[in-house]
């Protein structure tokens, strides 16, 4: 259930509702728009039906939320969420943001070079994995905290936001200390303990869709983050498993449009993982923009042949420059900036 307050509602009106519902065991979540404030509730909502909320001072409408992902839904918040990051970067507005960098952080010198290159080409967020969830236990697992230190150092030197994956509840505090955005990977989308811990951190977070996760399940996982108090959440479509073997995964652009309709959260498209081949990354990126995404995540490496992970899907800087140029044309065609 949500309550839409009148434009002239006071803070006292809002607090009165919060205090009254708290006595019934309900947690209130407040979304403040330009003109109106919306209050959503988590808890035993049957108790609310015994209270004539419509007559409370400042209340305009009382609505029953039909979607099980209450805080994530557009019923709770009509306007798009815009996430503010360091260096003036925002995700969710008219400008499409580009996150780029290597799959794994390999060295300070290598990451610094890539960071400078992608920023010069228009990217505003540097990606790089310090902890790598690999299918084989014998593959490179990342540099750990040393990698996080490199990421933070490069981010400050280049003047660019950073994003990296957190895999375990025991890592959340450490990763949050070094990175601007926490990424929850596809394999952890239903690791509910991790979702709660990351939600409690209040750090901006990007939630990747699982390889066999429905849109509803994806949004329900996002609900865990918002229910824990973190509203700075991005959704990321990174391809799903299908019968097709021509590509590593199937980039589900339909899901981007659906998520944008059902939710107010920004949506990121990752065509690198979505296709698994550098040849198809630019096409997937352009498709993501055309269907309405708010950001792209692209793997870039100066020497993919020597990459410690995901070299096959990484773009060399010249190919990344070509991608940025073509994506700008598509963005302009759909009245967006890049």
C-alpha cells in the first residue's frame, strides 16, 4: 500500500503517518518528488485497512500496490530514479552513461592506461574486477584487496567513478571503502544475505540479472536492496541462457523495455557478457540504447590476447572509440545524449 501526499502536506503530516503506522509494525519508505511525497509500507498491511488513512491530514490518495516488488515499482514512484555519483556523474537522466574497463584488474599501470583512455573517449565510470567468480576454481580469481587499492588509486588519479563486484557478505565493508559503486553479479542475484548487507551499506549498487532469472525475480531481488534502505540501485541486463550457442549468452533487450515500464530504477546493458564476443558488442550496445537503457557496461582491454579473463569479449581502444561514435548517433536518434 502507498500513500500519496498532497503538494501542501507538511513534514508534521508525514511524520504523523509514519509514527501511527510504526505502532502497527510497519516500516515506512519515503519517496520525495518535486511536487509530492509518496509513502510506501513494508510489513503486515492488513493492519492498515483498519485505519482510515484517507482522512489523515495531508493525504491525497491511498493506493493498493499490486506488484510484489512494491518499492521498485512505478506504482510507488512514477518518476525515474536518478543516481548521483562523484565527479558530477548521474545515472538515470537524459545522458546515457558508459562504464568501461577490463574484466579483471591486472596491474596499476595497465588500469591507469585504460582509465585515461576510456575517459578521453567519453566513459565516466571505470570498471574492473578485484574478486572474480569463475566457473573453474583454477582460473584467475582476482587480486582481492590489492586490486581494490589499485582501482581506488586510479579512480582518483584519473578523476573517474569506479565500480567493482562484491561476492560475499564479509567483503561488503571492504569493497565499499574503495569503490564508488558495488556490483552484485549474475551468480549472486538471489544471495539474499548479500543483498541485505549491500542494501544496508547505502552505497550505490548495480544488480546484474541472473543467467536464468525472470524479470519478476530480477525486480524482487532489487526489492531486497530497497527494503534494506538503499534506493541508489541500477538494474543490469547481461544476457540470459537460451538454446542458442552462436553467442555466449542471449542479450535480452526485451527485458530492458519491460524493466523500464515496470520499475523506476535505471537500467544498464552489458553487451560484453550478453554476447561473449567482441564482434557483437557494439551491435548489442546500440540495441540497448535504442530500447531505452540508461547506461552501458563495456569491457575494454589494451591487449585482449593477454587478458587474464574474458579477453574474447573485450574491445581494444580503437574498437571502443568506434562503438562510442556509433552509439552517439543512436542516442541522438532517440533523443538521448551520450
